[in-house]
C-alpha cells in the first residue's frame, strides 16, 4: 500500500510517497519542514533569512540561528570558491535577468559587468563560532538555488530514516531521493531519465540503481521568451549570461541530495568532457544528454543505464 501527497512549494510541484499505509502524519511533518526551510532560504521572500543577509550586504554580519542553515551556506561558499561553474553569489545576475518571471528581460552589458563585480565568493566573511554571514560589499546577493533543494531533500530523508521508512520517494521539483525499497519491495530501482525534448512525457533512458539521490538539471525547467528568443535560467557565473552549451540536461546520481544538486550545476556548465570528469572526481555518477539527444554516462553507470530512445 502507498501513502502519497502532492503540493506546490520551492517554485515547483512536489510529491512525497511512502510505500506503506498510515504515513499521513509523517508526510504532513515533512511538508512543514520543507516550507520552513523554503521560507528561510528563498531569494524572493522579503521576510526570509536569505533576504535579510542580502539586505545587510556592506552593512553588518547576520546571525544564522539554525546551525544546519549556517553549514549549508558555508558549503555553498566553499563550492563557489572552487570555480567549477557553481557560484552562490550569482544573486545580482539572477535578479537582473528574472528568467521565469513575467518581467524577464535582457540586461545591458553595463548592468551585467556591474553585477559580475559583486559575485566574488572571497568577499563573504563567515564566522563559524558565532554563526554569522557577512556580504562585505553593498549590492551583493547570496542565491542558494542549485544547492538548497538538495539540502532540503537530505533533511527530509534524515527524518524518514529516523522514522524507519522502509521505502518511498522524495521528489522536490526534479531533486529526488529514492528511499529504501522501491514499490516492488526490493532496494533496486528502475528510474526513467527524462527526454529533454518531451519533458514529463517520455524517457530517453532507464537507470537501474540502488537507493540514491537523483538530481536533474535541464534547459527545459525554466525559461523565458524575450523579444522572440528563448533564454533558459542556467546562468554562467563567469559571463553573466545563460550558459552557452550543447547540453540539454544532466542527471546526477549521488549519495546526497546536496552533492547531487551542486554537481548537476557544475556538470551542466562544463559539459562533455570537463563536466564528466568533475562528477567522477567527486566519486559520483551522471547521465549527460545533449541538445541533439546524444547520451553519455559516467563509468559507474555503463552496465546499469539502458538507452530507450
């Protein structure tokens, strides 16, 4: 038997499923946890902790009362400093473009240049003892898109693990965690990989995997038509413009949602072969799909991925 719920949050439609009866209380508790973290970490919620950090840029440090959230920010800054294509300080660029919103527009070159000057992660001061974050330059903006959903997935997974869930699925808008046994009752999952040409309608491959975090990033997720041209939401932290790549999507298979989330951004940005190498260097796996529907998989998936197109 199955207990499932679907709800909207984190800018997406989400589904939580436990392969057992009577899990409604756990699912309600999970949704409350998700909403609480979403409120803390939203770039667009005027009352969020993230908004407070950004408003205090160049003024004063902000105390982060929730230790896991401080740790998340510290990890986001650490990944940003590696220069692999993920940058949590891309907020000023994101706010310029507004991709996915009604007021999306192409900024001027001067606006992009000015915003890029505010994206250096070395300008962030973290105080672990006092749990404070300080963006030292006015106009800086922390954006935890590309890591926050993975973090929240991990928090829900920890809750389910402590509760003793034997099988289920956490799906937060493309950030998924396969929990314990699949619906078949065994800890081996048959997982469809979305065809980026027809998202939500058919798969391009099927993965056989043990319970893992499965995180997909693609150009079809959020985009805007501006002056007759389509722009996707995956912005290059080095140029300030949407990533120029032959990639259509990447699916990372990882031990944690957070790592999967970050590596999906890095892998998409770098493409083939650099993104492939970056994922393997972290000991994780990924499936890359190009715009002309070529499929590449890292070495650990060669025996477990069946291309179905």
